[in-house]
């Protein structure tokens, strides 16, 4: 469902992502770990079409995000690390706007807005302008927008940062449920307990290179203690 | 003082670092900037020297009258610097995240005020300073003035003059915010705009250049007879008058009479800076808090302005079937519409632009420009046409240039959605062009009608205006995409950024080129019209075609640059 083939990103002489390859199957929950500045966000930005790779290819649902971007973009939803919204639009307007960009009929947008309102408890603020929102509210609106068009793939950069425990629970439950329904999730995070709770497979990136890949064993656990392994590999 | 120098040092170091970056793109930007700024400065220098030479050697208006004209120009300059500073300083002194950060540090409020004032002054006045300096050099070169005159005039006359305009701007804004906390923003804005427009009107009413020439010429050749009652008392208290008095007495070799004006300028500058420091110590923090409160409460007040058919989720109607045929076009249009009309800095500026255009048209109506020799008619047609171009370029700079930057940090949601960026770009270009074209045609046709041009000239002006609107829109959108500032939330700051200044200068060069293309054929046309009632139209066919081709080439190049830039990495 997601495939990275020898992807490289250079900024001048600096190599931010160095020849990485990954393949993530349908319905898999993939955790992308790494220390600050390792190249996680750069990789995600290439996967979502925000950066053009200096080399290699990113395929989403079989479509190259750069040479055949529109079908690729129809198949995924994206939650960035910073949930920027249009300050002068309300949450509901933002959802209608995103729905329009994905060319959903107004009735579908209205119905799905009602759904996400219930799921993420947006009712109290969805008709206020984003300039009034807290970080957690923004995060929930952005996640709702990413799920609005019922994507096959969800690409999330740091989904839990800024959320209160209740909202974090809501997000985790939704992601679990959606993965069971066949959604493929690519998640970058620093929070190892989230990875242990949610992910089927992980990769650790350091200085732009993938230094470790691992899948859960039959007991639905990672081998060894994830925190110790992470610290050892990234030191 | 140490922390003040530290912050200012850091800012200048970061500015220089940005300027002296050695990668290809930055070098290209720096070189292009140097070329355009340098070219523009040289152009202004030559224009200033040419006009001075013409007025003093050909038209023989005399040194005194020449300096009165200069005083009026300096007044316009003063108002421009002043308004520029007022517009930008709310964003710089009250809404910048840097101020939030500095307020959390153990630095006095007066020092933060000073740091941000310097920031604001350089940000909003550097292009104007360049124009002023080039004009001063051109003026000085006519009189063969020595090098130390330029040095003295730049640092002790011109800079204090600009500083007075800048300090008055921030003082005005600080006091306005203070008053707004008591009387409310809307009432205050209404009073302020009325007062400002009245002051400018009164100034030009009392120092009307046409009236001035008429009065002086009544006493010609004994112009000195007019000296006694020429200056209205109010004018003598204005800094532009002090600058021209200093220049007048200096070029006439009477240093003793020039010195008091220098002292007046210096003392006023120092006095105003001290006053600003004292007021900042007392009011800056309070007004900053008031502005922050107002900002926080702004979202809580629901706007009563509603247009049901443009609301998100509204049922498709006639408007949709004509203009918003695809869901993407509808979503983008509605977003842009509501973002514009919910941001007071956008619609207030639009309103201000409309007022300026109306003032311009009513001024044109009061001049008798449709009579005279072919040369005078050519000059008056081109001056009006150029001024139209200048206004359209200003509209494009303020509203079209920031269009791509206004995608802001939130551009991620458009870039990751299945939106063809080419379509997005042309969506912006289409709406910007239609709106600019309407403004252009109102201006061009309105002014041509008031001036009394014939039907053929109306067509020529209309066609050239359409070319101008298309090119200026494409140029500003393309450059706005190339110099996009996605992190900058304030469109006013985007429109006064380095890239915006460069684009504006570029558009001035384009307007200059159009004028050059038109000048000879227009003169021929007016000459033919003098001798034959209907002849002469043939002179203008070719220039219109040349202007159309030139405009198309510039528009295509700008669109190419804009499209390439909008597809680039979104950082």
C-alpha cells in the first residue's frame, strides 16, 4: 500500500534522507521512529508530495506521488506535526473546505462531519473560528479532516503531541478501529508507549538512514524492551 | 543598553547572513535585487536631475518656486513614509510573535518598543529611502554640490526627516490604541480616517500647485513680490518645509539662514524620539496588552455579515452553476472570500484604496487637461496614464502579491489534497485579473472621460489598461509565488517585504517602458489632430500592438516562474 524505493532528499550538500526503502502492506500499522532531526518529517513530506525527492520514488496505493500525484493523493489522509488551520474559518467550514478539495458531494461531507463530530467530540467548538482553538482542538479537527474522505492510507506525524489524556485515548481508539477496518497507517512518533500499544511494525531512522526494522512477534509484542533498544541504536 | 545592542546586533547579523548566502538561488536573488534596486535608483537619479534641469533651465520657474514644488513632493513623501509605518507597525509592534517572546524576558518595555521601532522603520521605509536618496543626488548634481553636502544632507537632514515621519506614526498608533480601549475601535477608525483625509485635503487646498503657479505668474517676472504671502502659516511648522528651506538657502550659498532649519529638524527628531521613549515606558505595555486582549476576543464576536449562498455547505444556485462549477473551485473560492472579509486589515485596505481612487478621479475632474499644445496634451495624457498605472500597481502589490503567501502554514492541506496546483494558480490569477481589470477600466475610462480625451484615445487607454492589468496581475502573482512567505500571517507585511519592493520596482520599470513606447506616437497623434480633425489614429496602432506583445511576454514569463515556485518544496 505504501512503498518507498531508494528515496533520498538533499538540501544543498546536506543529506536529510539517505536512500531509504520501505514496503508497508494493507492494514498494517507502521511506526516510524527516530531521534530529533533524523529525517522522519522529511520522509513524510516526500510521501505526501510536500517535498520532491532528490532521488527514488514514493508510491501510495501503487501511484507515484510525484509523477501521478492526484490518484495518489486521493488515497491518503495526512495529519501534519503542526496542526495549522485557517484562523478565520470555523472547524466545520474547514471540514467542508477539505471535503470540497477531495470533491465529495455536500451531503457526504455533512454526513461524515456529523460522524467525526461524534467520534472526536467536536460539538463544543466546531462552529467557532480556529483562532480560538487550543492545540488539542486543532489536532482533533485535522485528524477529522484526514479521515473525512475515508482514505486507504493515513500518514500521521506525531499524532498525540498536545492532546489531553481523554483526546489521546479517542485518537488511539479510532486509529485501532480504523486499522481493523483495513486502513494502513504510517505514523511517526517519539512516544514509545504509543508504538508498543498500536504498531504492528516499526523502523528506526537515524541521520537519514534506516538502521533497524522489526515486526511484532506472534505474541503481538516487540522483541526486547523497545525503549532500551531505541536508546542503544540511536546513541 | 547592552540587551538593546545585543538584540539589534543579532537582527542585523541575521539580515546580513540572509543577504550573503552563497547558494545559487540566494545569489540569484541578491544579484537580481541589486540590479533592479540599482537600476531604479539610477532611473530616479536621472529623472530628478532631468526634471530639475527642465524646470530651472527650460521652464525658468525660478529657484524659490522650484523649492515650493519640492516641498509639496516632500510632503507626499512624508505622508507615504508615515502611512507605511502606521500600517506595518501594528503588525510589528503589537502582533509579532517576537514581541511576545521579548515581553517574557527581563527587558524594559521602552527598549522592546525601540527595538521593534527600528525593525519597523527599516522594514517599511527602506525602499522609500532609496527613492529619496536618488532624488537628492539628482537634485544635488544639478547644483554641482560638494560631497560633504550630500553626507550632511543624508545623515542630518534626510534621515531625521524620515525618522520624524516614522516616530509620528508609532506615537499615533500607540495613542490610538490607548484611546480605542475607551471609545471603541470602529468609532476611532472612522474619526481617524476622516481627520487624516481632511488634513491631506487641507494641505493641498492651501498649497495647490495649479493655484500656486497661477498666483506667481500674475507677478511674473517679479516673482519676489509674491514671496511675502506665499506660505500659509500652517506649512511653516511642517518638516518638509524645513527640509526645503535648508536646501533652498544652502544652494543659494546662505548657510546662516539654512542652519536654523537643520537645528529645527535635529531638535524635533531628538525631541520626538525622547517623547516616544517616555510614552512607550508609560503606555507601550498597556497598549500591547489591550491589543492582545482585542485579538483574543476577536474570534468570540460573531460577525453579522452573512451571505447564505456563499456559506460552506449551501445549496448550489445560479451563482454556483456560472462561477463555481467544480467542488474544488467552490471550496477555494469560499475559503478566499471568507478569509478576506473576516480580516479587517484586508477589507479596510480595500476600502482605503477605493477612497484613494475616488479622490484621484475627482482631482482629475477639476483639472483642465484637454486643451493646449500637442506636447502638453501628450504629457498630460501620459501623466494621468502613468498615475493610473501606479495606482493599479499599488492595488496589485497589496492584494495580488500576497495571494500565494496567504495560503500560509495551512497550505499543507491543499498540497496534500488531490488539487492540481496549476489549476489552483490559474484560479488565483483569474480572480485577481478580473478584479484588477475592473479597477483598471474604471480608472482609465473614468480619467480619460474627465480629461476629455476623444473616443479613439479612450479605446487606446482602455486596451493599454487591459494589457497593464493582465501584466501587473501576472507579475505580482508570479513574484508573490517566487517570494512566498508562508510563515507570515499578515498580508501587509508580505506586501512590504523585500520581494514585494523588488516586484513593485519591476512594475515601475514596465510602466516606464509603456510610457516610452507611447510618447512619440502620441505626440504625432495630437499634432495630426491639430491639423486634421480626424487623422492621426494610424500612429497609435503599432504602439498598442507592441505594448500588447511586451505585456504578454512579461505575463507569460511571470506565470512560468509562479507555477514553478508554487510546486516547489513546501517548507
